[in-house]
C-alpha cells in the first residue's frame, strides 16, 4: 500500500449527469496515482441519471441528439463486451469515489465554493466541465489546469478535431493549459500534436483523448514537482469554433469519402 501524504491535493471540476468514458478514465488515473490525492469531484448538472443524459444532449444538440445517444449506447455495450474486466474495475473505482463526488445545480454557488475551499486543494483540474469563473479557479494554491482537445491558438472552442480535419489540416492537437478568463486562451503548460494522415475521425479523437490524459497526468506531476512552465498565448482575437451543424457534418463526410475514392 502506498501513502499519499506527500501527494498533491487536487479537486476536479466537470459537468453532466453521469461521467462519460473520458472523464471516468481520467478519474481512474488520478485515483490510482500515488502522487495525486483526489480530494473532491464537483459536477454541474441540474438532472441526474439516464433522463439527465438525454435531456442534456437534447438541449445542446437538438435533433442531432438522437443519433448521438444511439452511438453512446452502442459504445457502452461494445466496451462491456470487449473489456469486461476494465469495465468492472472502473465501476468499482467510481463507487469508491461516490463520497467525494458532488452533483450541483450551480458550480459557482456560494456553498459549493465554500466546500471547495474547505478541501484546501493545491491544484484544480477541469475535464469536460462548464466554463468556470475566477472565484472558483482561483481557489487552489497553484491555480487550475484544463484540457483542450485542440491545437492552440489556432483551434479554440468546440469540436476542434472535427474542424481541423474539415479544414484539411495535417495534424491535430491536445493542450493542457492554466485556466484564465479567456476561453481556451490560458497559459500553455503542455501540448502534443498527432498527424491526421488518412485516419477516420473517431480513431483520431480516441487517440487524442488517450494522449490527452497521459499529458494531463504529466502536467500535474510537473506542478507537484515545481518544474511546470507556462507559455502565454497571443492576446489578439482568435476564431472560436462552435458545434458543427448538420450541413457541416454532411459536407465533412462528403469530403472524407471523396478523399478515400481519390486515394
């Protein structure tokens, strides 16, 4: 058994009525790391359970929520069949984390901020959560880090891997940054790039997610060891990408299929 007496104390800020596979993988890595003390998890969500997942997707994506929810269900079933041992281990860890997990309507409510202060975290971590404000991300002694699945400063905003492929880029990135007042504009702690080549979107996204979690853990260790470096991003206005619409998605797949035929 290891001791976490010298570990860096962290809190996680996220969102949603249930932890998706990416957040679950991240929490599992944090909990199993002897140098990280996961003190609390705060998830902003007005509703919980399956109904909360459905309502959340519908509010954010409209009619596109239907195929996305079907895809989510199929992936969950596939993971259970492909790796039942991994799925059971993850469920066990999430059960162990339940006493430290707090679902809240407003992550910036005064009582939530008080609870975070009481935990005395040295570092805050954002993964898949809402945009948080200075009164929250400024509580931890060493500030708060966030993960952005995109190369900065070129690709800020949402679905940046999609847009990188849509724009014909040769590579896509994932970035660990210190949360500030500008969306995806914080100081860069670490960044890695992956070549896009001719691989499909879902494979690139999965590889970036896995690389991003590894990068996040390395960044946390660098803060704990005092070796973290922070590189400022340009301050001039940069395009913020939004969720693609149905026309964007159709155009993306048309271009993708056309490239396959040509090759």
